[in-house]
C-alpha cells in the first residue's frame, strides 16, 4: 500500500506548466510555473483523483438535500412544501457547499454554471425565491441541461424535445443525401448510429410526453427515406420490414428500468396479505397529478401490471430471493 501512495505522490509532484499564445503576427510564451495544486489535464487518473477529492462533500453538507455528483457537475435537490423553509434549506445548502469549496481550494463558478431551478405545478409556481450566498444571487432559470437531458421547471419535456429535433433533422438530412448511394443495410447502420442514439437516450423520461409526437414524426421521415417511400405512405409495414421499433414501443424500455430496479417498487403482497387476483401486480400509488402519472415511476408500474401473470411472477420471485 505504501508503494501505491509513493507512486501517486511521484505522479503529482514536480510538475510545471506555461502558457503559449499564438496569433497571426507573433508568438508569446510565459515562464514555466510550478503546479502546487490539482492534477494534469487530459490525464487518465485525473477524473478518478477528482472523484476521490470530492467524495466527502455530500456527507459534510448536512441539510434537507440530496446530492447528485457526476464528474465535475455537482447538483443538490431540495424538497419542502413550505416556501420559506425551502428557501432557507436552499440557502443553507449553498452556504455549506461554498464553505467546503473554499476549504478545499475549489472555486464556484457563479457566472455561467451555477443556477437554481424551481420545480412546481403551474398552480403553485413561485417566480423568485431569492436564493443567494454571501450577497451573490443565484440565477434562476426555467430550464437547464443535466446529463444530456434538458429539464424544464414543469417537467413537460418540451424543451428537451425542442433541443433534439434539430439533431434528428440533421440525421434525416444525412440519410436523404446518402440514400441513392447506399444499400438498405448501410442506411440502417446510419440510422442506428446517428438517429437512434439520440431518440433512445432518456426516452423513459420524455417518451410519454405529448411533445414526443414531433420526434415520432421525424422517425417516420427516416423510415420513409430508407425504403424510398412517399410522404403519404403509411409506415406501419415499413417498421416491420426494417425490424425497427416505433417510438411508442421503444418507450416500453421502461419495463427494463422496472426489472433492474425492483427495490424502488413494492408488490401488492407487500402492502397487504390478501390473496387477490392482482397479487403479482406492483402497488400503484394514489396520485391526481398528471405530471406524476406521466413520469417513469407511475407509468412503469402501469406498464408492468399489464404484462401476463407468468412474466410478472418471475420478477416477484426475483425480488424475494
């Protein structure tokens, strides 16, 4: 173990850097400066060492918040029904985070990368909570990009769909240009590598949104290009011929999410001891909010409960093992 730490020490010590500025007329080079903090950029060990560096942050910032750490993105989620307590919790979490950053020689980017977004129904929406730290006000936004998904404050997924439509349009254009020169198999390769990768990412979250219809329209355009069909032709048989699932069927990958995360769900037999015909069903929580009913948790339960009993019992057996 001592040899490992010695190796890491040698890796981080005695490193230098300088700045080189090139323009059309001259080249400017700074003096070499010794690096006393941080790790080399674009290094294999860099991300791992950074994660080890910040791993204690969630446990030290003890507020009514849940931390989400991914690489150098740090987010915390706060839930409170009382607006005043919510604002106090948010300000406290931000203050503790800023103090931890200062102690550990990390600076918080207040300008472009520190934002606050308030999730709520339109009925209970509050325009501004005044979230701030050390007299610096955190910019409030109505949408933000998080791990490749564009979240909006009402979770309608409209912003996300609007963000991927241009990318899907570019993929369709590329297929249209290549179609006269490539075989059907080659076009399918383009579809899966360029179009499908965008369409399938995060689909369990936004696939049930009403705004997803525009994505399905783009998918049908891609299908018609591959088979040289006209804009008025039905795509039903073409989907079968190409063995490509329509958007709505791909949304049912939600069932894979349920199967892989059984700990988040409860079967009816865990709620009560009655031997009913729905004993293999997952317990469906009571909710009147459409935003919750369209979410992956509620929709996943409904989709699972519509499966044949023999399939549902397999998952139930898996959870009880």
